C-alpha cells in the first residue's frame, strides 16, 4: 500500500523544487511527481504564507518563484 504524503511533505517538495529557479505548476508537477492540480492548490497556500510569489503571468500560464523568506527556509540566502 502506498503511503500518502502529508500537506507539509508536499509543500516541502514544492519549495525545494522552486529553489532551482522560476517554474510553472506543470514544471513543478513533472519534476516532483505531484499532480499539477495539487501543486497549484499548494502554491496558493505557499503564496499566502509569503514563501512563494508569482513572478510572471500572461493569462495562459503563471510562473512562480521563492521569495526571500522562501529562500531562507531552504537555506539559499
């Protein structure tokens, strides 16, 4: 039986994936194995906590990146 990941584990995977640079939810999904809808929902939460920000949008896609606070969390800054 496959053990489900907790919200905290999913968010940690997303944050660490975004540490490599700006990405869309689809890119994060492909690289982490987390469904894109799940990534999109957790990115909303991470934006609310100030760890992730929207860096670009054109109506068709959204690109996200870590904030300074997010970078501190993963040990970049």
